[in-house]
């Protein structure tokens, strides 16, 4: 019984790895993308994605997965000045630096692989100020998003 369980676990892990590899191969999204006024550089290793978007006073970091035509990303915000420019006060900036601010759920919009279409779900933070701490985090209403691949 122990031997059969070892084979079953090993076969399951290999199947998961193969499906992940295949899903990443069918959804190639590495490159430079435009999302309104943002330019995002995405890097891909199999199904895993990482990316960045330089912003004045900081950056936005993207992490996620690309599988079978679907892309899921988390967007993190870094940089104290960037957070202040977004409207946050200096006393809450240390609480937010490097935190996830949004989810993106996208899919390939055409066969050429140069458009991603989907939704953006931002987050709203509420604070208490004595001492400064995050009181709550709520998801905002989904907004439509369309990314276009750049060729530069």
C-alpha cells in the first residue's frame, strides 16, 4: 500500500507540473504591455509571471500565472513618494509599501496574442491613526481593462 501511495503522489505531482508547463506554453504573454498610461514589462517562466511598471517615486510590481489563455496578476505598490502621490498620508505609507493593491483577471482577446481583456479589482484601505494601523481592506467594484502589447 505504501508503494502504491508513493507512485500515486509522484504521478500526481508530475501531472501537475506537466499541465502547468503546457498551460504556460499555450499562453505566452512575456513582453511589454500598455494599460492606459502604464507600461508593464512582463517576464514569464512557464506559467509564472513577474513584471514591473516604473512610476514616479516608486514602482508597481506584478506577480501571477498564465494558464490556457487566462492571466491572473496581483499588483503590488512600492515607493513612499509614489504612495504619497496616490493620496496617502506619510504616517500610513510604511503600512502600505509593498502591499497588494489590486487583482487583474485577464484573458487573451485574439489569436495574435497582442491583446489582453478582463477586469481590474482595486482595493480600498481604511485606517485608524492613533497609532496608525490598517482598519480594513475592501475590494472595489471590478472595472474593465484592456492591455495592448507593445512592439518596442
